């Protein structure tokens, strides 16, 4: 997207601390300088926000991923929304590239919360008029919101990079049956065959992972495993299984690089050729791991979406221009 210089100063960007670099990049693309905001954490861990510009009658877009520390970043988002509401903003859009608590989108056993719905309610009650997010864990989560919700996807961004690598004898691999629809979007764009791994999660919270079979041909092929989130690194087990099944090399294409716990050590020892991710979550230099991790910018997609929302134009048309077919 070419840089768009906005002559209308009604559009305002506010960048939270979770992913400020992404916010600045979005601002550069739009030609909008982020608002001056003072955000402090007091010694007792309370967060204080002071917007140093007038927001009265403005359209505000708050850029804030709710990545680790999830609760702190979520609370910061809610406080920023409240500050904008009390400053008489006309419209408040929460742009949440990575939506924390998204994996708690249903009850898997008795006496569990549906935390993803709770977070959606908190954002709306704080005063947001719209939410924009990228690759939710489940598409059905859009129904959790009682305000407009724009669900974007990084699949075209990731697929373009994969196409540029010109990987020979490639096959798209879904790590489980639940990711099959997303995997099919890759096959639509890249015109590659599809394989599906079957697995079962066991134990409290599904922390124990067992793989059962691979449906499709991966022998002698370059396997490209797709998913929405890599957190503790359990998906790396799929790479070892694919190599044992005859795959010559394995790539991972994943939107959100949370990379916590032992994930970095697992990546170092893993047979994967490359982990391809986006910057919905900041990836510091120490997580690059000898160039095994490739980070793609999601800023152009978010900037286009913000501009279309601001101008009351279609957001879904952006994906149609990428020849991306719905549903996501």
C-alpha cells in the first residue's frame, strides 16, 4: 500500500505499549502521526493514561495487542478506551492484532469460563464502538461481540512470502482437523495439495498432545504446517512426525508468535527449516534464533483496513482483492 497522506485530521491513532512499533508503522503508511499519550505503571502496578491531544469529535483507532503480559495489556487497552470515551471521541475502534484469551472460546468441561466472550464484553462496556482483529482462534468468536467486529486474516501475507520462496514439491499441512478450513485457504492461493494430521488433546486444559495419523502424501515433499498461534511450541511435535513420515523438510506458517516457556529451545532443536510469522505480536531479536524465525509485517493490511473503516468503505473487499474467498 502506498503511503496515504490524510488531509482530514479527524482520524487519530493511539498506540498502546504492547506493540508500539507496529502502531508507528501503521501511522507511517497512513501518514498519521500517533497521538501523544503518557502511559505509566505505578509502583502498585496500577496503569495511568493521559492523552495529551484533544479527541473531541475524532475517530480514534487504538493499536494494542493483548499479548503477554496479557492481563496488563488488556487492562491498558480498556483504560485507553475509557480515556477516549471521556474525552468525547466520536468513534473508538480497538485494533487488536492478537486477541488474548481467544483459545478460551468454549467450555471443554464443566465449571469453566468462556473467557473470550468475557473479554469481548469488557471491551464493549469500556466504550469501544468497533473491534478489529487478525486470525481469531475460532471464526465463530465474531458472534461474541455486540458491536461491529472486523475479522482480518494474515493468510494472504504469509502465502505471498511462501510463494516467493518457490519451494519445490510443497504440500500444505493442517496440524489438526480444526485448522483444515484455514489450510484450504492456503491451497486456494498457492495451488498446492493438502495433508491433514489427526491429533487428540488430553488432560486438564488439553495440555497433553497425542498425534495419530497423517491423511495425505508428505513423503519426499516440503511440508508447510499452518496454524494461528505458536505459544509453548507443542506444534513443533508435528515437524518431527512429518520428518519421520518421509517429509524432506518442514516449514511453519503461523500468524501469532507468542513464543513463551520452552518454545525457543524447542525451535532451536527442532528440524524445522523456517518459522514464518507476522508482527501481530512483537518478536525481539533474541527470539529470531539464527534466522530460523522470519517476521512479516501485518501493518499494510491493518493500515488499509483502518483507512477503509474511516472512509466507510468495505473491509472484506481488501481480502477479495487478494483473491481470498470467504469464510475466513
